[in-house]
């Protein structure tokens, strides 16, 4: 599970983490039953206050995306299929995360797009992606 928090963003760190986790759950990247990192561990990994991560988990639980139990941790809930995000919305969330990472690296949009194209070509040549549209 890869989360990216941009401390310079106008979007609060709490919302960055919450939206990334929600996107991963709704797109199936985090399957039902997947155990999320303990609050203190995730807070340390992301250099956030434990209260921030606890709030993220509480809100995800209020949205029905995770279940938290004392001594059992926080696990991804079994989401009904009608709640899963459509592919375009999932792609937009992933693209937003990638764009933020590229911006922090101070690369141009052209360089970021070139990196995506290079990786796409590597995936298609290895047979990992089939039937994808290229423009």
C-alpha cells in the first residue's frame, strides 16, 4: 500500500490520506479483509500525528469502508459492488497522486507523461497489459 502525502499541498494531510485510502478500497486495490497498518505505524511512516491517522480511520469506518476492532486492527470492509468506483474516477485519483509526486520532483508535465508512456510500453511489451488504448 503506497500513500503519498504532500506537506506543501493546500489539501490537508488528513484529506490526502483519507481520499487515497478510499480510492484504493473502492477500486479494489485494497481487497476486503485487507488489514490496514496500525495507527501509530502509519503515522510514523507518513510523518503525521497519530490523531490524524485515527481520524482518517474513523471517517473511513463511518463511510462503511473499513471495520475497526480493538486488538484486531482495522480491515477493509466487504463493499457492495454498486459502491465500487467507475474506472475513470479511479484513474483520476491515481493520476492525481502521480501528478503530485511528479510535481514534488520538479519535473515537467512532458517528462511526467513520457515516464508514463515508457512504463505503459514496458507493460504492454511484457504482456502485462492487453487491450489498452493508446493515443
